[in-house]
């Protein structure tokens, strides 16, 4: 089964007409996107958009062989003119199946937003799932045979991808393609990087893909370290990298700090922005978590883990540090990095980058700064991806 993306943008397209934002201003060439429309094997058109016939011609195709046009979502604005020779667009009721004379079968999939998703099975048995903008599957079966390709709004609804993964509909060999891309998406290389972290990709308008070929599916990194200063956006970046995965275990190393209202407010804000399917554990005992199988781990953060470890070896006392505290801390860090090297879980860890500021006035402060730098370097050496977040912008240091 062959899929041509006549458009990959939001319903208004990208750039939005008259919009002065930075994303729209840089949406030129391949970054410009018409409203999303999919042409399947030249016989099925999913979503009819203005200029679809011209878009097909630019991609080297014709709409002359289209036997069915299906709409996935309400189309605002003036009615789209149906090109001569095309059948009138329609929608399939949720749960119903439509059989085409060409051997294609289309089943309507319920979504949690206005519109209808479509599961298309080709004559060869390959399966494609297409979801409308701003939508995720609703009432999806608990167990689902994997799709060869999923085409969906991954920027706006990454939780939809998490639902599909939880049900088995998306596996490491599923080609996941982002569409409905508007000016709420990051521009350029940042969009590519963010989608790749979720095992997905975006392609330019006019791209033709073979459903079932997964050579271009991005490899998911197993280990990622995210560094940054205070309020740089490092925790948000870490959460974003895992929001397309179900059952994430959030490992909070900071504890509750009873009586500290400001800390409690920080913890509350973190909890509220996490997906509801995530679980939280408060612990600094990271090695057992890394060595046992399980869902992805988000560790926030290593700098608080180090504070706990230095407390336990009494690293703040010069005499204790010299008489064995330093050796004990080195042993703990080696155990941690060995566990990271051998883990089979997906791990995203957050740590502070504190070595670029003012030199601490105390010996203990300088000791902590130095040890955190060593810990970050040792942990980063075991990771496929290392990012530095500055002013909310993630800079790739590795991967």
C-alpha cells in the first residue's frame, strides 16, 4: 500500500495567512505545509482540501482514479469545491466498515475530539491509521494488532501515541508520521529532534511512503541526560520526551520536605503537568530501578540524588571526606553509572549545570559543584543522547 501526503499542515495550513509569528515567518520551502490530505494507492482520498488536485499533480499523481473521498473532521470556512470527476466526500459512522472494489477496507475509529479516525487495510493486509487534528483514539481495544503506519497529530496530542503504544497498536517497527502541523509546533530541526525522541518523524508535502517499510523509523534512545540551569526548562523537556509513552515511572529524588511550602508548590506544579497515566515514586535508590525491567523512567533529578549521597557519607565534613567519604561517594557514583550502562529500560534523567556561575564561597559548596560536574560527565558518558537546555531551547550535545 502506498501513501502520498498531499498536505501535512494544520487545517489553516502553515504559514497561517497574515501571521507574524517566528514559526510562520520561517515556514518556507519544504517547511511550508498545506492542510493535511492523504492519497492511498491513488484510489482513496482522506480529507479533501483546497488545491488537492494541484498537490497531487506536483507529487506526480492524479486524482482521476479516486473512488472514495472521506472526511475526518469538520471543515470550517467556505465549502471546498469538489474537483470534476471526484465522488462527493462523506464520513463513515464510528465502528462501521467500508469495503472498496479495489480490495481496500476502511473502518471508522472513534476519537475523543470532533471527527473520525480511519483504519485502512490494503489488499496486501498492511494497515494504516489516520487520525484527525487534535484527536486521539477513544474506546480503543485493550489489545490491538500493530499498525504498519500511524499518521496523526503528534505535536498537539502526543498522548494519543501513548494510548496506541499501551494497546500494542504502535511498536518499534511502526512508521509514525506527524501531520496537522501548525504554528504551535517548533520550527526546523527542533521539530525533527522532538518527534524523533517519540519514535516519529515529519515529511514534506508531496512525499510518497510505502506502508510497511520501516527503514526510516527513528531509533528510540534508551538513555538521555538533560542538563540545564535553574528554570531553564530542563524538566519540561524531559517530560516532553516521554509524553508519547504510557506508564512512565517518575522518580522524584527530592523528597517531600515537610513544612516547606515553597517546595510543596514546586512539587504540585510538577505533578499537575504530568500525564495522568504516569506513576510517581520518591526515592534516591536508583540502582534497583535501573537493573529491573519495567516502563520508562524519568529521574528528576541527579543533583538532588548527589545531595542525598553526600549527606549519607558526611561529605560536608573535611575530616570525614578525607578519611573515607570521598571513596564512598566515588563507589556510589560508579554503581549508578554501571547500572545506567546495563539498563534495558528507557531512561531520561535531569541534572543541574552549576559549574558556569559564581564560585561558591564555602569549601563544601565548591565540593558539591565539583562532584556534580564529575557525576554529570560520568552519567553522560553512558547516554546515547545528552541535551543542554538554555532559555527553554534544547541544544543537542550528543545524539
